[in-house]
């Protein structure tokens, strides 16, 4: 397995958060933004027709992420004193395809989502296309988000979404069974983690193995939430 790396502060809202603005300082703002006098944030030009509710949500989450108490909003589910390792013998081609979310740690950007799937497909440029889908309890699609993943190390994916500029997410594949039927994915900062399976239901033995792997990497398995899949 690949050794541990320093803790990251990536915002895992990248899976479902439709828009994001980085914490920047005057003189380091995007070209089309101006620093606000006396503040460390940038004034971004608003797109025409953007719903006010989305604007309010984006601002609230941005301020929360920049605040000193962000750990209360983006809690960690992992003991940082425990080393974390990604899968060294990772085969990206075998990881492609559709995965069903079996369990996850409670994160606001997936609140109310059931029947969640993650789809990975190869691209001509060497990147991996990513499509995450959240569903309602009746099975209808609630939201989707698309992006790309770059393999930056054994079992380590750097994920970017076009609708969330300036933000990347570190997905570490901590474990996958021999036949690539069940996988455990987590963030090195411990703010998110998932158990994925090739089918909506998972055999108990592979679920137990996934739970053991999360525990081995310092995650608190008692805080996991099972994800239902509508039939």
C-alpha cells in the first residue's frame, strides 16, 4: 500500500455542490473579479438569471469554509493519528464502469440522496470521465454532476468538476476486492468516505471486509450511513 500523505483541506462538496468560489486574497483574484476593500475575498460578477437561493447558499458555504470553525461544518470521520494508505496495486482499467454507493459518511452535499451511482469511463486524453447521480426515493434522478479524474498516484484520483472551478477533490481508493466488485474510497483528510459495489446490494462478507478496511485506515465506522436503492 502507498504510505500516508499530509492532511488535505479539499472541499468534498465537489460531488454535488453546483458552484464554488475559492478563498482568495486581494491581488490574487480571478481576472474578472475585484477585491473588496478591507476584505480578503473577491467580488465575483453574478451570472444573469442565477437563482437567489443558489447565490445565498453559495455565499453561506463559502463563508463557512473560510471560517476558523469549519471543522464543525466539514467534520472529519477519521483519526488523524492513524496512517492512511491507498491501494498500491491499483488497476484503473478494471475500476472503470458503474459503482453503486452502499454506505457513506454524512455530508451535506448528499443529504437526501438515495440510489447514488458513480460512473467512470476512459477518455482519449488519458483522463477518466466521472458522472455522479443522486436520486429521489421514487427512483427519479434528483441531480447529476460530471467531471474528470486524473490518476496522480497508485489508487489516488484527483477529481475536478467543470461546474465547480478552482476546487479539486482527492479520492483515494483504499481497498478493492480481487474481482473489483467492492471498493472503499476515502479522503485523506477524513471528511468523506464511501463503500461502493458493482450492484445495489452487497454480500455480507464483502461488506464486512470494507468496514474492516475503513477501520484500519482510522475511519469511525459507527458513523457510516447505509444508502438505500429504490427498486
